[in-house]
C-alpha cells in the first residue's frame, strides 16, 4: 500500500472523529480535548526556541499546541483532517492569535527548503510504513533551517498491539489495524535502533521512552518514544 492510499484512509477516519462520529472509548483518547492544554513536551522544550521562531506542526489537529506557541512564534499547522483545521481556525480567531492551517499529509511537505526553525510532530509519525517513514524524516530535514529542532512523540514497539491487525511485509513492525476507530489505518511502531537510523541528518539532544498502562483494559499498555533532535550543520 502506498502512502497516498493509506493517507486517504486516514483522512476519512479523522474527519469522522473530529466531527464527533465513531467516538468509542479508545477513540476519545485519540482525539485531543478541545479544552486541553499544550503538551508538556511542548512546554518543557519551548525554551530551546528563540522568540519569533518559525514553527511547523505535523498532524496539528485542532491546534492546541499551536494556540500556545503562536503567542510568541510564527506558527503553521498541517493536518489531513479538514474538520480539525476548521475547528483550529475558529479557536485561533477566538483567542486572537495568527496560525496558518493547511490541509495536507506529511509525506511530501508543501514548503520550501530550510523554512522552519522547529518541526513538531506528536502522535503523528507512526502513520507510516518504513519507506514512507524514511521519506518523511528526509522531508522534515529538508524544510528545517540550519540548527533547527525536531520534537516528536511516536509509538514504540513496546506498545501492546491491537486485538485485530494484519502484519505487512515490511521493515520492522508495520501493520494495518482493524480495531475500533483505527480500522484500516497503517502504523509503524519504532525501535530505538530504527530512530537512530532514520535521524542520521540530526544530532540527538534527547531520546527516551515513556509508558502508560490502562488497568483492566485488554492490550492496555501504551508506549512512545519522545525525541528532541537538532539538524546537523552540514
């Protein structure tokens, strides 16, 4: 399956989720709370950025992270869901900040080279097979300026697998999920070795694994890699 094909599946599902359809118990956790705060990863690492930095978020949803960052930075968000972006545009207008929202996947970024000081990608880069993941990280490197930061949170192979899935013939752990709201989505779960390989254009500032267990829930272990990388000076 090509990135274009699984992007089309993802787009349909996320539009339904942001319209409030198909919100099962686990789906509610996947859709950001419209009243939520910016991720603690953003708050913890925002000190790395100079004032008025040019920031791009991949998979921005309805813009919770960017609403906070836009108070002191120039912000652009892309998301595959038009429904999410419409909510984001309304929220930005309500709080009086300027954010550029673009409907797009992240497999071929619609930007010039060396345009951004920081690329933020939380919970989005797992929507890949291995080949498209390699391409996405190259695209991120391309649009980042010299010394620019990449901050991400992506699924780890330590995470429990869904109850129903189909493994794909691919490098590492790539599969199509057939569970609840994820039905038909293509995922890649990453090892530390894979992350080190795929970030060869970057200097590693920090990389660590976080886990959470949902007690009493089948396949309830969740695990992610949190990475802070800086583009190499080449």
